[in-house]
C-alpha cells in the first residue's frame, strides 16, 4: 500500500502531461492484475485528458468510488515522499493519492473475494483545476457511470462529509482617481478602495449567517491587480474573491448584497457551483458510519466540508455522495501528510462497506 502511494505521489500531476501519465500507470496496474479498464477522453484544456473506470461485481446496489489523480502545484522535494514517525509526507498524499491507492487495493480485494454489489472506481484527472470545458466527472456521467451512492476519498480523517459549501467566484473592478505619487491626497487610490470594499463585504448580512454544520461562509481575498508605475496613484484595481457559501444561501442574493456596497465598483460573477448535501438518515451514510466506527476510536460523525468536490456533478443527476478519506493533514500546504496505518484501515472499511450493502441490497435500495 505505501509503495503504491509513494509511486503515485512521485507523479508531478499538476500539469496535463504528467497527470495523463499517472492515469496510464493506474490503468496498467489494474490490467496487470486481470481487471479490465475503460478510458474516456474529453476533459482537460484540449479534451485530451482521460478519465478511467474499473468495475467489479454485477449485482445491486451500484457503489461508486471516486478519486482524483491531479494535485495542486508543489515544490520539487514534495514529490519525493518521505516516511517519518508513522506518517508519509508528500504533495497530494492526503489529497488524495493515499486514499486513491487504498481504493485501488480495495478494488483488487473485491475482485478476488467477490462481492454481491457492483462497484466502480472512477479516476479523474482534473478535480483540482479548471481547464474549461467538461470536467472528467461530467464525461463519466455522460457515459452512464452513475450509481446508488458515491464515496470520494477526499481528506476527512474518517469522518463522513455529508455537506459541502457552494462556490461563488467574483471579480470586483474599482475605479479611483489618478494623481502624482508625491501628492496622493489629490487622488483616490483604487488599491486601497479594493481593501475597503472587501472589508465591507465581511460586514454584510450573508457573511454572518450559519447553518447546521457550518459556523459561517468562507470569504477569501484571493488576488489583486492594481497600479502601473510607482510614481502615480493607481486609478484602477481589480480583485478576485473566493466565497464558499452555506447550504441554504442564495448566490444571487450574496451577489446583490455585494453590489449594494456604496463604492464605485463593478462586480462580475466568474463561477458558481451549488452546495452538496446528503441526509444523515440516508441508509448508505448510516452503513458507512457503522463501518467506520469499527476502526475509528472517535465518533465518525457527519461533518461539513469547507471545500467543494466532484460530488456536485453526481448530485445533479440524482446520485448522493459523501467525502470520506483517511487520517492526515496539511493538504495544499508545505507539510502534507497521511497517517500510514490509516490507509490500511481505510482499505478495509471500503471492502466491508461494500459487503454490507451488497448483503442488504433489497432493504437499502428500498429505503433510498
């Protein structure tokens, strides 16, 4: 398991070419073990990135495991994984190549042991990045790879992520007044206005709302462009805001509130994606929590996830899903790691979950 995780981490899969090479490695890994794979191109900047599907079993229900092979960029040393005090460190090891390796071995286990359910592992190349055009998950859905329940191996420390915030990306253009840099009081500094605008966003009503699993939405001042030469007051500035809004909030109302701020600003919507939600009473969620409780010394409660995932695409076509992954920390940061022993436990959880839902297929499908 750790050897496979190390191999996956070694791929610098934040560029299309290396991401594709990682997908090809996974395809070869399965075919060497007698498991057939299906490959679908259509994602990526030119539609050349491929998504991969591996299937075992043929009964009900149909369970989907989902993993992404791409990562956010990192330093060179982060792609040379190292083990320290029971932890494996490296870019993407927690988000989510460790979970993906465990899913790969779980699929082999189910192939060798047999299972009453149908299980598909969906491997996508572009969960972390927006290339334009259809995402890998959308390509797979279009080819009929849907089911009764989906588990994506996003990092959750064995908690079951039943909700995730929505995404709203905004671009704010502000217009000030130019003046000589030696007399800034004669101008209106658009860069300073951008900060003032963001400060007022944080005071708006939507920013102080809460929901069942979230104490507040996330509002990130992501990047700013302003000014041209050092000896002039900048008369224009543009900043981008990454808002992760709560289930129950309306992105149109959030945008309206932001546009109501009394500053010379134009607000443009760059991207919007709805929150995801599955009931705590969903029978598959309950079965997964029961399995996790056998291995996890705490309580694998349903939690809210601040970040988004590919679950949203499956939710749109009626497939409920949860984020559920091994123990670790530091994803997207310089000290990303996964707890080594949690990978084997995660593999066992997935196999046990499939066996349970396969044995109780009629009851689960009826309840769902």
